[in-house]
C-alpha cells in the first residue's frame, strides 16, 4: 500500500455534520460528500495517523484513489502570490474607476459613541473637525474622475462626511457641475445621512436628482438613542430621524421606496428588541442593511439575548429558503443575512486554482470606490484611516502613488507561505484596512485577522452544505406536515 502520510497533504478542509461527511477542495472550489469510512481515512491522511492508515480496508483506499484520479484531493499549492489585476493595474486606474467618494466635510452634528472619528475610541483615525472640501477641489475631483472612468458603464459620485448635508451647498454645486461634465452618460449620486437635516426642500432635491440615499438608524428609540446623540446637547436623535422619514414618505413616496436604512447593531442588546424597529409603518417598507458595531480593540460583546435570537432566526431563515417556513415571519435583519448568505455561497462553484493567484480579500485599491478627502488626497475607500501613510494612494495634484497601490493590492505577499497553504485561500476576506498598523502593512496583524476570515469562509461552506442537506432530506416533506 502507498504510504499516504509520506506524500504532500491535500489542500482541503475536512468537516462533518449530523447528517453527512464532507471535504472542501480548495483547488477546485468545490464541496464533496463522502461516506464515513472514507472520511476517516482522509482524516488519517491529513493527520498522519499511521495506525489508521494501516488498518483501512482496500475498498476505502480504492475510493480515495478514485477521487485522486478524478482530480480531487489535490496537493497543488499556488506557486506565486500575485493579484490577477497587478499587471493591468495602471490601465484600471487610468480608464476604469467605478466610483468616487468625496469627503465634503469632516464635521457632524451627531456624536455617535461608536464612530470611528471619535478621538476616545479610534486613536488611529482623524477626529471630527470643521474642515470641508472647496468647490475648486471638488471640480478637480470630478474632472479627474471623468478622465479616469472612460470605460466605466455606470459612473457614480458619492458624498461623505461627517454628515454630508452640513455642506449641502457644495453637494448641489458638484451635482450641477458633474451633470454637465458627464452629459450623455448615466451618472448617479449616492450619500448616507443621519437624516436629521432633511427638509421638504432637500427631500424634493434628492428625489429630483434620483439620489441613492441611505439613512442611518440603529434600532428602536431605546437602542438608537444609546449611541446616536446630538453634539450640541447629547440628546438622542431618534424622534428627529423618524419624523423626517415620515416626511420623506408623505412628500416623495415613490422616491422613498428607493431609500434604504443602515443599522449599526450593538449585539449587547436583544435581537428581538433591535428588530422591533421594523414595526414602524414607514420603516418596515424600506430596504434594510445592517452591520455589527466595530471597535478598534475587537472587544465587541455578544449577549446571549442577541446570539440566541440571531441563531434561532437564522435557522428559520434557512428553512424559508427551502420553503419550509414563511418568509414574512422571519425577522428583517435575518432576511438580509440570508440574502447575503445566498449571494456568498454562489461563489462556491467549480473553478481550478492556478499557479499564480492571490487570496480573495483585497479589491483593486482606488478602482471600486476611490475616496478623495477634503484636501484632494486619495485613499482606497472611506473605511480606511486617513492618517495612515500606507493607505495614502496619491492626490489630485500628484496622481496615484503606484507603489502604495501595488502594496495594498498584494497584501497576500505579507504572509505568502501561510496563504499558499490555507484552505480558505479563495474566500479570504482580509483587505488592506485589516492589516494597517501605525501606517504600515503588518504581517502580524494580517495573521491575527486570519481567524475571523477563516470563520467567515467556513460559514459559507456550512451554509451551502445546510441548504444541500435540507433539500435532500426534506424533499418529500410539504408545509404543514
């Protein structure tokens, strides 16, 4: 018998559920179901359990070899870590920038407890200030974007703060100017607002110009007002926001249908209480997005009230995808999670990993959502630190600093050998923001982010397996039986 333990190990993730035995094949980006004896043999191969290998029946060894002959259990590793966009990076940034985000102001009329621009919470970020972009800088940004988006089918300009509507005059100037510059092209505008400054006139303006509008709203009054308070008096902003949402629906109902809400969830609260927000007759009609609050020291606490409610509703959500539970009875935040789950598991489809590749995390810095601050400096997006040297990608005056762009694109090189041997290679979610430490790209910090990234990758795989098992084992069961 061939001594499997002496051979290079397959690049796989072996796992089991109460209903089956599986491995995820990294080189093929594919999930394979196996029987229990074969599962145990593969496990012995991976762990070098010599006794198990020697005692395995020839039939099982033959099954293993059949998988190898069919192109599974591959031991191949990527030979070179290199993002596929590397060689054409200058072309992407010269002609294909998807969107730009203009920092029209660094000020905000709220002081949210978790805000990244709060000096006490995020020491590696800027703080709120009265600095704002001038129209001269904004014009240069629009001109730069026009010149560098020749091949972009749907150009988009986004406005960012602070609270963007504190500099409404500039936004209106940019919209008027950009429409002229991009005349004949399908230009769109986007912004996220705390909705405290919405007036009848502003609502009409946003509707007229077909803005993609997102409103920040963190839950019902009891939860929203814990974190999102006015800077002037430290009072909660919930009543003002909800009043303006009502005004939005009453004044521009067709436009209101296109507006979405964004909830930053503090998981110390109850899952049920958080979702009670959608009892409001106007808010429940709006599209909803959510994310878990981030803290620089990764000290987010999940209460049992949140996790128990979340897990239970996720189970109901998965049942709804298999038509075993009514979708309308699933919590709104769960519906979003299930939709995202379905989108993510679509990425688990056959595709052979080549000799040259890069972990899946980084976008093309500056292409997807080029962030331009009030001075005209470039960053990969609005989520990175504006005080970080490694995140600075250039400016309207100097153009792109290509060395930094290349480095952020190819952060996989920081931990090249680790990445080559990682089963989660394709589904890695680590981007430049996650490896920025004091203005430098850090291999150590990247390794710390691996645990979360692998957890998210395994979640995709488990969810796809769960849907497979539901469809397989409940195929003869109908609703109500």
